[in-house]
C-alpha cells in the first residue's frame, strides 16, 4: 500500500508499496527512549510527524 507521511514543516514523505505495521509504529512513537524513526529510509525526529495516511485518503 502507498502512504503519505506529513511533517509539521509542511513537507511530505511518500512511501510506495510500503508495509506499515500501525501497532508497532504507535508503540515506537509512544516509547520515550526513542527520538528518531526510520521512514522509507529517512531518519527523522518522531516529534515532527503530523500524520501517516494511506494515499487513498490524501
């Protein structure tokens, strides 16, 4: 499935044919010891992620 990640600076990361485990991703975001996440090969600060939506919803 294709996803779009919206960042708080208005930029987006488009993920094509990505496998996305929402449960694992949510656990990672809620882990206070983790500051950065890997999204599509980009290492970003988890605090700038606004949303992760299927491209069909964008």
